[in-house]
C-alpha cells in the first residue's frame, strides 16, 4: 500500500481543479495528524489516510449525473470509483472494503463506528469550516456535535480560538 500513489492518482483525477486537490490534501493532512496523535493502530491509520485522500472522489460523477455535489450523491457514487482507484494502487480487498465504506458514509454523522470514521469526519469538518467561512455558531455546533477526539478538538480550537 502506498498512499502517495493514491494521492498522485487523485491529483490526476482532479487535474485542473486545484480547489479539489487542495481540499483532499488538507483533509489528508489533518486526518493523518489526528490519527497519529490519537495513536491509532498502523493498519487503521493506513485505511484512514487512503480514505482521506479519496473521500470526495464521488463529486465528479455526482456533478455529471445529478448536477449536484450534495453529500448523499457523493456517498452513493464515490465508493465504486474509489474501489477501482485503490485496486490500481495495489490495496487489498479487505482494506478497500473499509475505505469504500468510509467514502460512502463521510457525510453521515450518526453511528460513527470506529476511530477511522470519526477522524475522517473531523478532518473534513476542519477543512470545510474554514473553506466555507462558517460563522462562530456553526463552528460551535460542530464542536459540540461532531468532534470527539482530543486531537481533533484541539486542532479545531487552534484554528478557531474563539470557540475554546
């Protein structure tokens, strides 16, 4: 497994769309950092890193098919495309299954069943809250309702100190 190869494939997939490439790279960076700080097991970290890199792979197809990048469409369309990309990159099927599960649920904020899921959602929120220029109330709402890890919460508070 080589997440760098996945990142290269994703950069090719979103060639000419720097906002998409920058987004998944930021989510990847936050996810890797939180995962390491939370000391998750190495295989779980590998899954998390790959999932962070491909989490929004469904946007392109969603925009083509539905003229929308709504989360529900991303969750529907992303896993098959992510699976193909991960197979090309040499990932084992049991890892692909979990990564695709995460891609297919990263906009579903209930029943987060493990730390890889929780951290992926937190990393995506850290980036989205900033990119979408959310107000203090939205950030506080996310802090109270989404964030569960110590490291993710600390990063949120460093990015947005007025929510400490």
